[in-house]
C-alpha cells in the first residue's frame, strides 16, 4: 500500500469544527472519531484478550514503547514477527513514543540534546532513549502508527522552560522523521508503511502552542497530536488550549488528543476538531468496580447492588450486560475474583467504543451538537436509582 496522504485520511463530513473521517492503513480502515483501547504492555489490563477486543468493537489498540522495550524487549517482539503477530491482533496499533513514561516514571533522568538518560522502573538499569532510539523500538514493534519522541513539560513549568523544551521537541521531531524514513526503507523492517504522528506541546501557553502547531504542520507528517494535557490543568484550560491550537493543525490530517479522557472530555474535544483519543480511565475504573452508563458512573461495590438482578445498563449489548447481573458482578468484585474486573473492563470499553459509534452516526446525520447536549445532560443527571 502506497503511503499516499490524499488516500490515507479523508474527511467525510464536518459540523462546525467537528470532523467525521476515514483513515486507510496497512492494517485496515479506521473510522473517526475513534477511541483507542489502551493495552500498555501489549494487553488490556483486566484479563481482556484480543478476541474480546474484536467483540467489543475496538478499532485501534494502543501499546507503550517504553514498557515493551523494557519487557519483553522490542528485539524479542521483532524476532516473533512484530507486535500484531505477537499479540494476535490484525487491526491498527498505535505505539506511543515512550517520552511521557520517561518523564513521569523516572525520578532519575537527565535531558540532553541527544535524548534522555534514565533508569528502568523495573530493574533500575540505565537506559538511553532519544528520537532515533524511539523510532527504532517502534519500528521493531511494527505498529501501524508511531508517535514522535517528545518532552512533556509540566503544566506548571515556567514559560522559559516550556519554550526551550518545545524548541528541542521540534528538533527531535525532525530527527524522528529522518530516522523513520530510513527504517521504512530497510529490507527487514516489520512494517515498511509505518506512519508518524508529531506532537504539539507548550503546556498552557497559548502562543507557544500555536507557534509550535504552525511549525510542525509544515513538516507534512501523517498526523498530529496535542500532548501535555490532562496532566494537572483544569478541563476549562484544556478546552481553551484546544480552541487555540486545533485550528492551526492541518484539517486534512488526523488530530489526536493524547491521554484524554472522560466521556464529557471526548464529546467536548470532538466539537473542537479532535478525532483520535486514548485514555486508561475505562480499564482502570473498571478494575475498581466503577462502570460507565448513559446516566453517569456507578460503583458496583455499593451495598444497594447486592440484590440487583439487572445488568449494569439495560439494553447494553456488551458481554457483561448480556449475561450477568449487577449483584453477581458485585459479588465477584467483593470476592476478589478476576472475572469481576474483567466484566467491568469489557463493559467500560464497550461503552466508550459504542459512544464513538454514536458520535460518528450523529456527525453522518448532521446532528452532532444535539446529540452531544443530550448525552452530556443524561450523564450529568446521574443514575436513576
């Protein structure tokens, strides 16, 4: 498949800034807006298999470059045929660059122009990762979409620090692009059609964000992400940044809001032109018995569900709701049976994937804003019981 941008990503409809698009990749078609299901170490936490992902309408699985480099090792994955073969998943996979983990997990790190020196969170061994290393690891994994290596500065960092960090991220992005082109041309590369998304940074400084968006837009990448949000700033600040930045990113390329978020965050960001999302919330909350419904979140540990024979949500077609009651799932959670976590995670991911399907349908029909308002009001109203 030729990497021809005009064919790869096509905006089908727009409603205001909201985009309904289709992206063709070597691993299949992605209908956007899309929520990518997070499988950090090549598995969704909560004993969810790739067969389950097919059943719950997952389009894209997201794995983590840093974690797979540490364990089992990206070279091991390459020897086993790449990440798709390793985890038995034939649809698109996005790998994040490892940059965020380097900055969030490691207290002992040194950032230099060549890259970052840090210690593994698993065994303490010294690791170096720069743009070239991140691209090499992601090339070994053979993901559909690779993310550029960047620094994610703190939302409370000084303006001077953020500007210097963003400038370095831009230089790193050019190195990522050059290295990706080299790797894709090698005969033994796992996926010679691997795509590269750049990342916009700038903390909560609108002007730094906008200037960076304009700079990286000229680099003609396969897609663009807005990073460094959902790291401590308010929801209002996040929406303000999206209002400022997204208009300065190419409308004819995918726009990805990294690590976001709640159903309400997603609905608001779609209105602002974002069409790729990922977040650990549905799986993390599910493992703690917190499940999403169209009337807000419920906590299945609550005593009032002890004798509740209804499914988590009436009418939901997920594997948990089709077969089991709130009372049974609550019992499993209380008894610390893994099945309880698994059923909650399956429900939550199905809820998110179904919401994205509803968003796409509403955009197709030209009634997205009406759909959004109803959905937000319904979720804000809270459970009926």
